[in-house]
């Protein structure tokens, strides 16, 4: 048998391969470091200018003059070299790349650990450091050790109010935060058919939280239809008959709303066990759960009501924001008392737009709850948009109700 990673990288697990990179990208944070390394190499060219993306998302608009100066230099470099570039408000790099850019079978490398999100499209997508990215800029390729694969066999379908985020946190808790180090997660089984592209992106996004190199879905009819809306005609990827060395089986019909307890993503408990925990902030967004469907589900729960805690909502991209505006979702959020942030990462990395104070507690739809991530002394609980909505209305951690 050949796994999807082996098929794309062209060699069996354990092999070392030199690969031409189909698409590479940086954001405003890692791009600054990549540019510094690239200049230190005294490189004279960008090997594949049309496939080298610079996407501003992490600290935009800039939070101080130092950040602004660094961003200005990177902005000038991208424009002078003719690189595909998105500026303030266009959205999170992984989301933008997932809006009709990344295609099945591609090798995609980003200077950010959550590049694995794009494995949802049947691509081998993974993150690297700034020095490796600078070398990719100059050469157009890189090397990998082909990872072994853990198959996550999914059966059944989600039952409301459980969501893809609950499933993602559940598989992270079962594998642990280092249980898949330098392996690829391959999501297979009949249960995959019931998952939307947005849900698949959420599941692939959290692969790195187990230590995995990548998290992949085979491109199928859902993938082809999604990419067809962006003008692409692609073919499904048919899995080989497989006997995986390691497998995890999950009946997703059994998934319930859960929460990851700080400071670990794999410390997961049913929301009901912690119901009533007071909150200071609710944050909805990020590359995990800032897509239109996430905002729409959150908005339907809070529609016609008022949140009881400061609630920040950051659309993952301008496209998401525009759709939320056109459908009325944005109005529902504003009327409920939510604060809408520019498309981007927002307070996820603790740089601005929602930093926590000492002792404050935030319920977030993001992917990490490490100590001090969103502010020194603050605590972060991770949950789904539905749980976030119910909790924002209660002012405390709350179990979402089954929609009527």
C-alpha cells in the first residue's frame, strides 16, 4: 500500500527526498525573519515568484511603530519582487491559500506550523522555519523525510450540537500532544463523506497539535465541488488498499461538546463537567474556526439575544466577512453585542486586539491554550463555535443546546 503522503512525496516512509515545492508562503511575522535569512544568504533571485506568497495576517493593522517598520520593509520587498501579496484585512494565510489556491497533490510549505490545515485538500502541506523558507525562496525546493502515517478511521456523522472542533479536540486528546511526532495523519473511512471542506480544514489544522508533520484528506467529490466553485477542475484521489501501521478509530456519532483545559490542548473534558466556569472573554475566529460556517452557527445561537461577556469575532478572510455581511450574519453578531475585528489572526497569538490580563479567562475557538499565549497570567479554554456562543450568552462556560 501507498499512503497519500508517500504518493505525493514519491517515496516510501522513512526515505529522504528532495522535492520541488509547488507553493510556499509566509506571513508578516515569519516573513520578516525569512527576509532577514534570505538577505544573509546573499541570494539573487526568487526561484518561483508566482508560487511564493506573502500574506499579512498576524499583527495587522500594526500594533506599534517597530512592527509597522518591519512590515513596511517586507511589503516593499514583496511588491518589488512581484510576489503574490495580500495586505491588511485580506485574511489569515491558511484561509486565503484555501480559497481556491491550493490543489490536490501539491507540496505546500508555509512558514507557520498550521500550514497543515491545507492537507484538507489532498495536498502535502507542512510548516518550516524561516531559514528553510529562505532557502525555498532561493532554490524552489527543499527536502523531507517521508513521514510514517497514522490512519484516523472515521465512521458515522456528527450529531448536533457537536461540531468538527469537538471531533478535532477528541482525536488530539487520544493521540496526545506528542503521540504523532513527525508522522502524517490520514483521515479516512465512511465518516469523511459527511464532513464539509470547512470541517476538514478544522481537523487538519489541529494535526500539528499532536506533533504531526501533516494532516491529510483524500480529495473526493466534496473537494472537487468546492474547488469547482473557484474555477478549478480536479480529479478525486482514490486511496490504495491500505494496511496502516497505526490506526485510531472514532465513531463521530458519539462525539459530544468538549473543552480543552489549559495549559494543554490534549487535556479534554466534556463541556458539562466545567459548566458554570466564569469567563472574561470569548473569542471566535482563527485558522481553526473563523470560516463562514463557524460565524453563521455562532450567530444563529446568539441572534436576538445579548452576550454577557466581551465577545470578539474575527472573520478568517475578507471573503468570509463579505459573505457574513451579505447574509445578515454580521448584523446578528453586532446586534448581540459582539465586537467585529478585521479579518486576520486577531488576539490568537497575544499580540493585540484582545490580550488577556492577569487572571482573566478566555474561551477561544483557536487551536492553542498554552500558558501566557494570549497574555501573561491569562487562561485559555478551547471549544467549538457552538460552545462559544452558548458561553457568551451565559457569561460562563455552557453546554450548547441542540438546535430546534
